[in-house]
């Protein structure tokens, strides 16, 4: 667990199964001076929430993988941690916009900064897809030869 946040620092629990989305958004939020905790599943998020560490906001993918969705997590948070603000999002663009709004500095070029954050996530995801394709193609070619 990371060190305790500074007194004036808000704590965000970021729950997203996509490691690239989580990595980029967490890095962005930390760069804004926010304390960020990360979870890949609803179960991981609940474990963090059960530590009773002060958490101000849950920023979660609405479609978390596993036994429980982000919606189920939000319901659990409402029952067990009612003081935590909940932000559920589905698309990369809406997640980036939520992150940007959490740390939008006064006078910032919102459109440019938001586009930059979204573009970074999309570029990393595209790179991951390109790396995965050759492996899939090789497996497909082997299957064809075996047939």
C-alpha cells in the first residue's frame, strides 16, 4: 500500500481491468498531486476500501471483469463507504475526461490536454494490439498446417 496521502491531497481509487488505461490515468492523476490507489477488479477495490484508508473518489470502469461489474462495486460502496464519491465510466474518452476534470488546473487548455491524455491511452492500446497480432497469426498458421 502506498504511503498515506498529504493532508490536503485527495485520494482516488482507480479501478480498471485494462492495465494501459489504469497506468496512464493513474500517472496523470499523480502528476496533478492526487494520491492514487489502483485495482484491476471489483474484489481488489473492495479489499482496498475495507482497509478504511481515507478515499474520496472511486473512479471505476462500469464494466469491470470478474464476478462483479463496476455497477455492483458502486452499490457495495454506497452501502459500506457512503462518503466516497463514485464516478463510473465506460469509454476511454469518458475516463480521460473524468481524470482531467479531477485535476483540471485553472486556465488549462482543456481541449488540448484532454485530447493528449486520450491519444496517449489509445496509442498505447494500439501498440498492444499490434504486438498481439503476430502471435495470433503464427498460431493460426500452425493450426492450418496441422489440418
